[in-house]
C-alpha cells in the first residue's frame, strides 16, 4: 500500500506542468489543453482525498468537474474558432485588442 | 508491492506525457500525449478504488473532449509559422515561467509532506465499496444527496450547447445576407 501523499505530490506536479504550459505556450489550443491538464490534476487530488476519508463525495465532485470541463471545452473551442475566423491566427500574442 | 510498482510506472508515464504536452511543437502531438496522460490517470483512479470515475475518465475525457480538441485542430489547419509561434514578445517569459513552475512544485510538495491530514472518516471503506459496487454508490449519491447539482449540470450543458452554436454560427448568417 503506497502512501496517499504520493498521489497528492503527483497531482501537484501535474498542476505545475499545466500552469507552466499556460505561461510558455503561445498557441491558444495548447494553452486550452494545459488548462485541461490542470483540471485533471485537481481531479486526482479529489479522488485521493475521497479515498483517504473513505467518502464518496470526492468522486461525485470529480463527476461534476468533468461535466463542467465538457461544457468549457465546447464553448472555449467555439471561441477559438471564432477568433480564428476574425483574426486568422490562434497565437495569443497577436490577440491583443484589449491590451492597454 | 504490485500496486506500488503500477503507481510508479503510471505516475512516470503521466509526468512524461504531461511534459510532452507542454513542450511538443505540433498541437496534434500535444493532444495525443494529453490522451495518454488521461488514460494513465484512469489507471491511477482504479488504484484508488474509483472504478466508475476511471471509466468516465476514459470515455468522456479521452474519448469525447479530446476528439473535440483534435477536430478543432484539424478544422483550423494551422500553417507551419502559426504552429511554431515565432519570436516571444516578452523576452524572459519562458525561463522565468519554468523557474516559477519548479518553485510551485517544491511548495506544493513541502505543504503536502508537512501537513498531517485530518478529517472525519466516512463509512465507505474499500471493502464496503467493492461489496456494494462503486457505480451503484455513485448513482445513489447522485440521485439523493446531489440531485440538485445534477439537475443544474443539465442546464449548464444545455447552455454550453447553445453558446457553442451561437458563437460559431454568427458568421454564417452574415454570409447569407451578402
């Protein structure tokens, strides 16, 4: 039986990789995938705590996070397609209309 | 023993694939590596006695959501220059982001190792879960304690469908007028 702390550390590493990816990539779709990675890291933490506390609530929360992630992916990708139609690019450095 | 070995292998695969998602140049490769990350996370969920969530992870995340991603990548059909991204506008962004990421990992690791986790333990031990069945328990919780969030989720998905259609359709209507 491996200590559950390891799962939490793995979750932290995955979250950090996702956060770094959001900061260093310029392609909007890849940034979006990194956000999904961060959501997955949080899901792993939820399941770990659920296992630690012998509770089912964490798993239900993961279920709802997946629902929200599906909705977010649909709307977010629609936004990216709309941006691509207007500006012919998905590079976030070129999408600076609201930058002061 | 076998469990620890499986955790180590799957954890390693997860981290390597997550790094590949970030550092691959081509978005399609990033998407493929993200699918592998999700599948190995599903294995970890099985290790944590959450079989239903593992199945949902493979079907919804690796199946539905990632297909949507790959579909959009194919639809946009980005050129080579667009994929490479060209020169950074902020000069020191990448190195500082990686350094800060390392600091974040160290901070999360320290906090996790130092904290003694407490909390009221519930009744669902792995033995009871395997006796009743994980899926059955999730279903029971969804339709008793969490029935209101469950209904709200349906409205959220409906709103997402309408939002996606409206966002993408706008241009088509304008084209028809012209």
